[in-house]
């Protein structure tokens, strides 16, 4: 399973890249706002921090406007993945861009039928938002199960990119279901390293080691 960082914070991305765990990055207009930086400038910097796909989102609502913005965004770097919303115009744009060899991430997916449409439009990635689904009284993970089943039934290549991840259990469930990618805030990815018994074990080993009076090297 691939790990994408859901952030436009370049310091956090560089830090995660050093672990060797980073397979790509996703951004959205809210994350660009949070970074306080120009979308072109920050996306270019992020593309230099990972070889994996870096999603940059269009904000036009119509197909022509989305294509115009996508042209600008895809010139930033070869690893830019154009993010489009799950609307009729978004999927028209998805079809046009993927037919032309660009990567496309279809975002704001909240139903398995929407995911089916995105796959038929040739999406490289579909982004179902599990956290926001849960927040609204739905079961985000059953959505992922449905999409996995449907994509496997028909042999679609579209990768399931589980988005709006809130905690480690979402990551675990996504891995159990066989999702292709998760995108999560760096804090959630870093949280996966943690276990209270790892900390306790380290503490005990270090205490015993100090008692030996030895040093390595
Ligand atoms: C995905 O690409 C989105 O940027 C993101 O996962 C949305 O997450 P949120 O619901 O925490 O804003």
C-alpha cells in the first residue's frame, strides 16, 4: 500500500521523505490556504521532494476552465497529478487529460457509483473521503469495500486512494480491504510508528544497558 502525505507543508513533507515511506503527496485548496503560499511555487517545491504523484487541484467549475488550469498545473513538473472534482465537468476533464497521458485524481467521492463513473472516465486515482463520510453518519470503510469489489469485478486500473483519513484505524482498515493508497496528514503517518510497549521496551533496554557500563564503539 502506498502512503501519500495530505499536506502542502514542505518541511513536513521533507521530513517524511527522509523515512523512505513517502510515495506521493496530495494537496487541495484548503491545504494551499493553510500553507500561505502561492500554488505554483509550493507545488513545484513539493514535486522536488518526491518522485511520486503530487496532486494539485483545479478550481474552475466548467470543463473548459478546468482544462485551462490543468494546462498550467501540469507544466509545473512531470509528477503533477491533476485533481478534479467528481462532477460531470470534472469527469469530462478527467477523460480528456488521461487520454492525453496525464495523471488524474478524482476527488470528493462519497459513493461507490461515483467511483464507478470515475473509473470509466479513466481516472488514475479515485479519492473517497472516509473521515468526512464517517462525520456525517455514514460508514466510510464500507464505501472502500464496495469500491474494491466493483473495481475488481471489472478489472479497473484506477487506484483507490483513501482520503480524509483521521487516525491509524482508518489506515489499518484500508490495508485490510486492499486499498491501493492512503493519504493522511503527517501527524497520522507519524502516529503509526508509536506503540506504548515499544516505548516501555526501549526504556527498559536503555536502563539495563546503562547498568552494564558498556559503550558500543
Ligand atoms: C484528499 O485528497 C483530501 O485533500 C483530504 O484527504 C481531505 O481531508 P479532510 O476531510 O481531513 O479535509
